[in-house]
């Protein structure tokens, strides 16, 4: 089922002993602040420096800049501690996705939600078109359908909540069925973050992140990550990263770790704002439907008047920014079907809101002014 790890010169780097130890009793917000720091010893900086190095003096664990970097390692240590596994960082979320999809053999079957992130679905479509693997699209909210689809699968991809339909999967039930079928189970945890959902605790094999979103959190970095508890899978993925070279930039890793320090505060505030906006939006006559899984900072609204009204809305605000992507401190929104790659099962009038950490009344005033103009 899995490909052999490529044999390369790179060792699997051990966790760096020069860092501070973590107390297993610490809560996630403490871990977000304390993990991935240099040791508390005189004249050590509090933060891991940006280590710019393409090569290292021979004889150690790192050797070359494609195999490892202390700044990536600090980010990986912090994310690994939050997800409860061992993390590997990548150049982008989609680089992480590609590396995970490469785990399955030729002609393997991959099960994927039809409303998974469209870049993931497009990658799978591209691999399928080239005869590399087969995909089965499923409605991830229909657990029976997903469980049936596990039969004969090599990998079951889950995203929960999905982007932008905000559907939630029964991860545990599907995980059991997938493992019975001998498949790997992956959860794209970008929307929930490890603070709201820890898929490795539910027994899945791999967690994938677009660190571009909530983890880095400031709309200034592209980065991805994979986290696992399996030493074997870690070794295979590390080998692929060494070989294929989809490594993050050092500055990106540093910025992502800096962002991660406030993840708990940002997620808490974005979620509180989102919950309040959901309450207010549901009562507005321009809004036909509000989709919200009950947690997190992403809300999708379907405008009663369809695509034109949705486009109008995204051009009428002063505070909300019309932009793709999500998970930043700034509130952004967009009509998802403006992208040709978005499936036709996503309503034309669906606007995905990435609720930021601004004052909720300012967000509401700006939004309601624009909504009043499209009724
Ligand atoms: C953005 C996103 C990705 C892709 O990540 P990039 O960092 O843009 O490559 C993957 N999954 C989800 C759920 C996303 O929102």
C-alpha cells in the first residue's frame, strides 16, 4: 500500500535537545506560547533565530539546507506538540497535500469529500487523469456512503469542516472503517486548528495543514505541514520532502511560529465574533441561509438573491476585505463560485466569510450596511 521511503543521504533529524522541555500537563494555550523555544540558559535568545543556511559543517544531523533547518524545527516542535504528533513543514499546504497523496501506490483508490478544498480535489483529478490513482468523491456528511467507499481504498481523505460548504464528518466512525479496509486516514485540519479538533487523538494517521491560514494567521506567509504519530510515516514523508524539495523558506517558518504564539487568542476571538455574526446574519432578509458548524471562525452565507447580490456585497464594504484565503487577523470574504474550479454543488450566491479579530460591532455595522444595499 505504501511506497518505500526513498533512500537518501538525509538522516531523520532527532528532536533538538537544546530546546526547553514541555510539561505534559500544560494546556494548549501554554504549549502555543512555550513550545519550540531555545533552552532557558544565560544569553540564549527567547526565540529561535532565523537561521539562514544552505549548508552546515559536515558530520552532524543536518548537513544540507534541504534536509533540515533549526527554524523549521522550532515551528515543527510547536505544531507537533499542539497536534500530539511529529510535524514536518512544507512550502505550502498543497505541497503537504501532494506529499501525502504520494504515499499510495499506482492505481490505488483514494476516497475524498466532493467538497474538500478545491486545490486538493484538483490535485487528485490531475493524478487520476494521468493514470496515477483513482478517486471516489463522497458526501462527507453521509457516513454510510463514506464507510461503504472505504472498501478497497488505500487512503481516505477527510476535511472537516469542509471549505467552503462547512460540512462536518464523523471522523471516528470513518476512521474505524478505513482502518478495517487497510487504508490510511488523513484529516485536513486547517479550519478547526488543533485547538478545536485533534484528529490524531481520534486515531487518524495523518493531519495536514495549510499553515498559511490560522497557524500563521496574518495573511503574510504560505506554508504547509503534516503531523503524524507513526515513526514509519514520518520517515517516508521526511524522505519525500528531502527528495522532492518542497521545503519552507526560513523566514516563513519564523513568521509562522511567531503567528502560532497567539493562535489560541486569535481562534477564540474569531470564533466569538463568528458566533455573534451568525446570530445576527440569520435574521437579515438578504440572507437565505447561514452555514456554520458551531465552532471556528469561518461562516458561509448564501444570499437569497444569488450571484449578483453576492458580488455586490463583496464590493460594498469598507472594513471587510474582498479577498480569497482565510484565517488571518483581518476579516475577509469572497463569493466562492467566482472561481471556475469550485464545484457546481456550491451555491452561486455563497459568500465565505473569514471572520477576523476586529470589534464585532464594527464588523457587523460594515456588513449590515452592505447587506441592506442588496436586499
Ligand atoms: C488553503 C487550503 C489548502 C491549501 O493550502 P496552501 O497553503 O494555499 O497551499 C488546503 N486545505 C485547505 C482546507 C485550505 O483552506
